[in-house]
C-alpha cells in the first residue's frame, strides 16, 4: 500500500515539474523578442518559398535556401509590431536565392506570403504599371521629395496583381498591389518577395531602350538607401498606422505591420 502511494506521489511530482518547465519555456518564448523574431523568420521563410511546392523535384535546393533564409533574413520589426523580414538588404552582395550578385543590391528585398497586400510608402502619383520580362509585374510611384530634397521615385518590383492604374493619386497606406500567388519570372529567383528601390530619375516609356535607362530609372546604380528615410528616423523601420501623422519626405514600411 505504501509502495503504491509513493509511486503515485512521485508521478504527481514529476507531472508538476514538467508542467512548470513547460510553462516557464512558454513564458520565456512569449517575453523574449529574439525568440519571437526567430519564429517569425522561420514562418515567413517557408511562406515565401511556395515555388518549391509546385516543383517538388527541387527539394535539395528548397532546403538549402530555407536554411539560408532562416540564418540571414533580418526581422527589423519595431517594438510592438511584427512584419515581414528583409532577406537581401540594401548593399548586399547576395540575392534572395543565396547566389552572389554582379553588383551591390540597390534596394531591399522583403519576403512574404502569396496575395499579401503591398501599401504605398508615402503619398504619391503612379507613373507606371507594367509586366517586365524578367521582373514580372512592377509599378513605379513618384512619392515627391525626401526630407533632404531628393526625389523619391520608388520601384515596387516582383509584385502580382495591381490595385492601382497609371496616373492614380495614392495616399500613404493605400493598397497598390499584392505579392504574387505564383513566382514565375526569372528575376524573382524562385523566392516570393517585394523589391523596393528608390531612384532619382524616372525613365519615360519612350526612353526605355535608350542608353542610361535600366529597369525604370536612369540612376539605377546610384539608388538611395530606403533605411535613410524611415519616418521614425534612419534605420528605424516605421510601420504605417492610420491614426498617426507622418512627416512629408519620409517613408513607412510597404506592408501592414501586425501589432503584438
């Protein structure tokens, strides 16, 4: 009888400590921003690699890019928010598919799930919506002048469905496009992402075949670093919130942020 009682007591003590440890682990994960970011990155990496679901024969490449994404994607979510990570940042020498670039990256590549709405980073006018042979669906919006007097000609590259037309006037936070359901153009590198780039001189349509124009702007390799123009200050990613006022000449993140 005493043996049975001791056995039951040990079982309840063991169960109590397992429950305590699990609760502590959960609390640690919930309260630790770095753990949360790591989990967010893993989920978003998998969401961006939908091309491999349709091409199961590339499982080795999928695993390689997934591990690369989990290691190098940057979750730059500001405090209190969660947003999509940047996999190939401004100035990077590697693309979203791990491969080296011919020249340093002139924009930021933000990964995300299919059909995710893309929002205007500031007030502006739509200059062009087009489907380019390598980039796929791309739109260019003139967002006026930056706070330091530069032009904010913004390329939203590798998108899917457009939500605006040429010559439309947009407000900061308006939905302008969505991420594509299918990743099917070469420059998308088999990874669903938005390429956001800021140029100074837009190439008019009749200039596209002329020397000096490359992918919609004349100063392609002298593009501005988007991180210098966030509304909350340089290198402080700023989420769009409807109730907030933003200074002219600044930008907010091109996706809605999730409050946490």
